[in-house]
C-alpha cells in the first residue's frame, strides 16, 4: 500500500483558494472508477477524472483539461491513500496503457465492475435493477471472479518500435498515445510467454528487419503476436508485417522451433494497409503448424493466430457452465448461436441439444468451426457464413433458444428486428461492452416481447476496466 505524502489534509489558510482552471492543483477525493479505467472524483459541482487512482484516495490533482462541467487531471501526490490501494504487480503499471486497475484491490475491482454494469443498464438501457426499493427489477448478480488475477491472458499482441538508440522494442502504448512502453515481461499474460519476448526482440535486432514507422509508412514489422493454449501449452508466434520477404525468415523460424519445444508454428501475417486493424487478411505458415491445439469445455479446438477466442480460457469455461446451468437443456431444443466464431460456445452446447445452428460473418471462422466440429465428431450442428441480420430471417427453422456474443459494437438493428419477429422463447446475450448490451436490451424489451430476468457479470479481464456479461431474456 502506498504511504501518505507529507502534506496537510487541508489547504493552508494563507494559500489562495484554488480555481477551476488548467494547471491548477486541486484536492480531490476519488469515489468511483469509470469505464475508461480512470478514478472519478468531484470538485465542488464538477466531475474530475484522474488516472492511476483508487476509490477512497484523497489526492492532489493537477488539472490538465478543463470543461464547464468536468475536467481531467493527473496525480500530483497522495494526501491519504485508500484502504483499497495495493502495490501494482508491474513496474510500469503507471505508464503502460494495458492495465488501468493494478493499484486497485481485487475486491474493489469486482465491486466497481458491477457498478459499471448497473449504471449502463439503468442509464442507457432504462431498465430497473432489483434492489430494496424495486424487488421486481432486473437481478444483477455479483461479478463472477476470475480464478487468476495475473497470468491469465492466452494471447498478447505487442506493437513494435525503436528506441532512441535504434534498439527493437515491444510493449503497449501509454494511455491515449502512440508512445511505446517497452516490456520484457507482462504480469497478466501467461508467464510461459515471458522468456520469449526479450529473446525474440534480440533476434529481430540481429536480423536487421526493418521496424514499421507509422508516421512515414516505411519499414516492415508492425506487431509481434504470441498465443498459447492454456491447457496444452502449445504456442503460436506470428509476425505482423507489411511484407513476407524478411531476409532469413525461414532460418530464423527453424531456430525458434528448435529453441522453444512448445512452439507449434511460426507465421507471418501480411498487413500492408494504413489501418488500426492489427491483422491483415493473409497469413503464411513459415514453420510448423498454422494453428495451435487447445482443450476447452472437454473438446479439442484448433486456433489460428487471428481467430477470436476468449483470452481468459478458465473464465470462459466458467461462464459457459453457468449458461448451461441456467438453460437447463433437455436435449430436445433447437439452439441458434449468432456470432458463433469458431464454435467456442456452439460446440459444447450442441452436445446438449437436438440441433444447433451457428451464424458467423467471417467465412474463415466458419471453416474453422466446421473443422472443430469434425475434430470432435459433432454432427448435429450447421454453420452458415454471412451477415447475421440477413441470415436470421432466412432460417427454415425457428430456434427455441438464441445465444449471441456480438462484437464490442453490439448488434445491428436488423439483428434485433429479426429476433423480435422470430421471438424465440429465450435469449442469452453475452457481451464485453455493458453500454452496447444495455442499448440492445432496451430495444428488445421496449417492444414488450422480452423481459430481462437476470444479468451475470463475469471478470474476464482482471486489472482492467473491462467486464463481460451474460444477460438472460425470456419471451
């Protein structure tokens, strides 16, 4: 826990009262955490957002940006630390933009995440949440804690850069910038990946491969991606590059394969566009296999470098078990999994229903889902590729249950309209974004055709402000 600094708890009488202006230092008590990860406090009637702070902290805050109703500041000293302030596990936690909540105790993280979900459901979704005053409202359960608060990530994709002395760097950007914080290890990623990070940077340096410069759009290597099967230990190493013509890449790939016994494959993903998207459409296998093998929910999955697969394997299994328990499947149902990806939830559920249908926009994901079904001898599932909003009205069969886990932006209006017309008996809406979840739940419920019975938040991303949810709706 951080110690208080030697400073008075009140402003000296002779000092002029601070003003609401940029550059001024204010005394702020932090009371909440925002969905951006910043601490939230008030100065008089104005809201102030401060990074790297904890509810209960009393801070000196230097104001960096001023608006009429709110402002942004940076810590200028702790007057009194919160009892929920802890020592971060990472030495660059206050600089790296990867984890915003490392100074926050885990119990406070869970409480704040539940508050974020409730705020979105009430403010955006216009839903009444169950409490003493409204016992018939939507039940929002306590956040399902993660078994591991560190070392849980099965995938890490690092931007590459050069230091002032032209040394190859890999890490994460400082929050709100493109200034790279160089890392040789990361406490939230699977620790079996840590030895690879520093060594691969040295190998890239020795090969003299050109690092991409986004300002001038020159150079080749953009990112280094490491992915591990948590159950199998198999690793994929992928270089994201503007060119696959890297001198000595085949020789280097074979050296990596020999050095790391669990390395399943070395790949190069081609992304030559000026874009914020990390992966391009084409991936080339340089050595080994183009996928790693993973065990999930008792099944075997093949996972490629750009495949969407939940980064917290154990927590995804835990939420799936919760969904299975809530649905109480009898084996007679037809279940539709919209946004099914590679069948992560589809295939385990297919074993418990009469028939399963998976819809997915990306043909590459559908191909992988079909391969994973065949790998596990699951024959009662059909996958279809295309726009989910266009595919839903074309279904020849009406599902009893719809499970959907859309991208962070939520469902398109066409998807919600099709669900309202189709009116399945039950919907399970899995979301990584409480704001778009709340928006879509409002659309489904305002028609009067659906009610939200319960929302189960789950912590897939300890040390960050992100929270996953499963909302259970009935017709």
